[in-house]
C-alpha cells in the first residue's frame, strides 16, 4: 500500500450526490495546476499570440471534412449538427450585449451560479479569472468580462466506449448542443441576479480553455492533451461563460495526474497515429506532453473522428477516485494491458488489442495539406501553373480568387467544432 500524500474532496458527480474523496499517493504529488513559467507564457502571448486552428490549419480542416463527407452517415451527422447548432452559436454571440434583468444585491453569488449550473446538468463548475493570454488573436476584442465560469458537461458513457464509431460521433455532437443550450439558460440566471453574462459557445470558442479549467480546480491537463476531470476524465465537453458578477475564484488542485500520466502512458501507447509524446517538454511556457498534429488529424479524418486517446484513458473509464485507489493499493494502473480498456477497432482495418497497432503507409500522413486556406489556395495555384508550363489562365485566376475569398469569410466566421488540440 502506497503512502497517501493528500486527499481531494470534490462535489458528487451529479447534483445532490454525496462528495467524493480522491486519495493522491505521495509519489504522485506535484504542483497544483499546470507547471508553468508565467514570464514565458506572458512573452509568447505578446509576441506570438494564439490563433484558432480553424484559421491557421483551415486547409487541413477542409481536407478532413471532405474525407468525412465521403462517409454518408458522417456527412449527414455533420450537416444535422451544423443545422441545429447554428442558432445556439448565434444566440451565444448576442449575450454580451444583453442587460441584466434585475438589480444586484451586492452579495456574493458564487453558490447561486454553481447550484444553477449543476441543476442544468453540468458535472463540473468552477470560477477563475479570465486569462486573456489564451484568447485567440481574432477574438481579442470580443471578450468583455473578467470572471470565467468554467463548465463541463458529461458525454454519455456507453457510446463513448464504442470509439471510433458513428454512435460516438452522434453523442459527441449532441453533447455540444446540449451544453450550449444549458449555457444560455445559465446566462439568463446570472442576468436575473443583476449581472451580465457572455456565453462562449463550445463550437465558437474564444481560446483554449483548459488552462482556466485547471486554474478553477476542475482537473488536470492529461498526456493526451485533454482536460482530465475527477469524475469522467476526458469524457466531457467544456465551455465557459464570462461575467461581471460578484463571485469568488476557485484554486488549482493537485490531483496527482501530472505524474500519474507519466506512469500510465496508455493513451501514448495506443494512439494509432503515434501522435502523442511519451516525455514532457516545455511549450509556450508550460510543461506538458505535446501532441504531433500532423499525425493526429489524418487518423481523425479517416476513422470517424478517432478519439481513441479518450476511450483508452483509465480516468475516463473508471473515474479518478477509483483509479487512484487502485494505484495506491497495488502500484498498478487500473485496466492497463487489458482488452477491456485498451482494445479498439478501426473501420476496414480490424480489431487491435493490447500491444497491437495499425500500420499506415507514409502517404497516409503526407497527403494532408497545411496552413490556412489562402496558403493552400496559393500552393494549388502555383502547382497548376507549373503543370501548365507556367501559363496562367483566366480560369485559374478565378478559382484562386474564389478560394481566397472563401478563406477570408471563414476566418471572419470562425465557427467549427471545439478543437482541444488548440492548446497543445
């Protein structure tokens, strides 16, 4: 039995549930939150500000969507999601201009907001200062209020365990919509308390939110690049609401995950694209396992959104308290090396159990374009001109103009599925 270093007590999984205690072994203790160097984070935020991959990697995003659209069911799922989700995104964009519907009493409204969030179905809610260092450059002027209410909504267990699958993609999209609608209701509640609330739609995000979730004590940054929350690990979808309400900020918590992930390594070992790094590095002032994007998106595009790193995480499958209890008792990672945790199937390639991995040809990864839409359009234009002996036709110029115009419009809209990899 390992010596317990400290215990973390968290609210129960659902509203009204008893609190849960997580025992963190002494050998896994680290710093609360994410190890970082604030001076470096500040410098990168100033000199190399972040931008959403919906813009910087638009070419690969469009390429991936074109591949997904060849799968009839995936195409219909995406079309239906876009149709149902668009009104939620537009409604969220309008919230910053909406006035409170009552006068504030001056009292701290933290518990009122948290209770309402839990009633609406969020399994995690915490509050911290909005960190402008992580705002996308294209959204700098949009964020108005100083406090960030961090919200996590659970993705149903059963379909998630079928990753990668159509069922998993359906629940992935529907969870975003459910929490997006719940966010609008929570904003109304905050307005009824006399304060303003700005809903950041989970499909129109203003930055990578994981640093603020960690600062609010809602989990840790996992080796897979996802937020690992206490109850469901990465099996949740996250969003924030910024507000000027009179609230108290939460603090980061050491869940032992920063060290545990280095022992576990299941997501690293099972990633079919070999896109996860075993060792941590310092990136933009933060110590973390860095994702290799060029090996991640090609698999996601071709295999139903992939998500295997979510599926095989023991925290996702068993919960943090159970995993830590097992590790403290045995020194072993619960489920590691078993088919129950590590097995998955890729459409057209078959089943892969522990220690078994798919093999891809080099062209599988090299075929993916890079850069924003304008860069991709120019590369195509240049290649067509070279293929045409250097002669540039009117049709080529018109196609180039159309592609650039489309890219500029997409950059202004900046709407797309939540991109957890933006932070990694």
